[in-house]
């Protein structure tokens, strides 16, 4: 989901930052405005230069509301993985071989494999981390799933509609720019609190397709 599209949603919000598309269980005092104090670029949502960048620092409730605003929904974790893996169960959207040219991750920022935590801390956590961040949608053309879906791994984690034992948390998928290659695979998953907003977490939406023959039968 890009900044340009999310900005249209922001323009449609009520004065208190809520909307008519809110989840029925949304807690009080949740706002759909991004957590700007966690953005490295204060003008991220105002400056057109970031229009093609992913919408980040957005909590789960906001991602849900945005999806409803566009007549869509958040994918389940299994749907997300299926869209990234393809029918052959590949490790990365482009195949089974790691390739730092195809993905925005820690390895691509340091220019070599980051295999262990010690290597990540030594090679990435200092200078590279200060330089690293999300990149525009489609910036790496090789990061494309067999179904043609772009940027399924790396760049930023993505919210899903799946919750496990704690309803206040949701599954995120795909890894982000500050994870090593081994943690940005099609099966990569994590847990994040729904109220949270991070510059390494974004989202994407899905839309259910109704078979035309079923639609004709329904309306007949």
C-alpha cells in the first residue's frame, strides 16, 4: 500500500482521526493518522516524492479501515504466503536462491550476506541502519511473485487479518529492510501488537472476486 493511496484515506477521515470504515472492535482513542514521531522523514505523508513509498507507521486498525475504505480487506497469513510462494512453494518470490539484488534487506545495505546475529550487529546495526529504510513500490523489479505481486518480501513487514491466541496482536509477514536475507522469505512471519506503528511495518489489501456466473445466479 502506497503513501499516495493512504493519503486519500486520510483526507476522508473524521476530524478526530476515525472513520466510518472502522473495525467494530476498534478500541477507543485509536487514530488512523500515522505515527509521525516514528517516521524518519517528517514530511513523509505530505511530500509527493514519497507517493510511491509504502504506507508505514500505520497500526492494524488503520490498515483494516483503509482496506474497507477501498472495498477490500486484509489478507489472512495463509493467503499472503500463497500469493508470495506460488504453486511451487518457492522460498523467495523469484525462486529458491537468495539474491540481494531483488530485495531491500540488511544484506543489500551492507553488500554481503548477514548470516548471524553477531554479523548483523557488527555490519548493519550501526552506519547501515542509519542509512537504511523503505524504498518505493516496484523499486526492485525482481521481487515479484509467480502471480505478479510485487515486493512480497523485505522492504517492510505487512499486516494480515490473522490473530493467534491474543486478539490484541496480529500476524505480520515478509520481513523488512532491517532483517537479514534469511528472515525475508515467503514463509517469514512475526507477531505485532495491533496498536503498534513502526517504520518497518506496512500492509497490502486483497479483493474477493465474484465469479460472473455466480453473480448472475444471485441476481436472477
